[in-house]
C-alpha cells in the first residue's frame, strides 16, 4: 500500500507572495541593531551557563544587557515619531 500525500505545501512554499515585502525588509533592517544586541546578550549568557561564573562573565553579561536595552530604547524612540495613515486624529 502506498501512502497518498498532497504536494500543495511543496508547491506553494515557493510562491511569490510568501517572500517578504520591501516594507517588511525595511522593518527588519531598522530592528537589526536590537536583534544583534539580543544575540550578543544570549551569547554571553550561554557562555556563562556551562561553567562557574567569573567576574569577567558577569561584566560581559552586564555590558551586553546594557547594549540590548540601549538598542531597544533607540528603536522605541525611532518608532514613536512614525505615524501610520488612517489613524484617529
């Protein structure tokens, strides 16, 4: 007995409408500093997980956390100046 499978997902997985739009790519580009700062924070936390934490690890995590907060603050401040069409006056 051979199984019956649909190929619709394989066919639609490469459809043009699945690609990100220019607006979505611009939004990702604007968020990239915050994303990279979060990745650095996670890297510092992961390094400290598998061994006894040293003063250097603590400082590295604290600096990475500070950079992540600054990146998020800058992103939030940049987003507050943006107005979307169709909103209430």
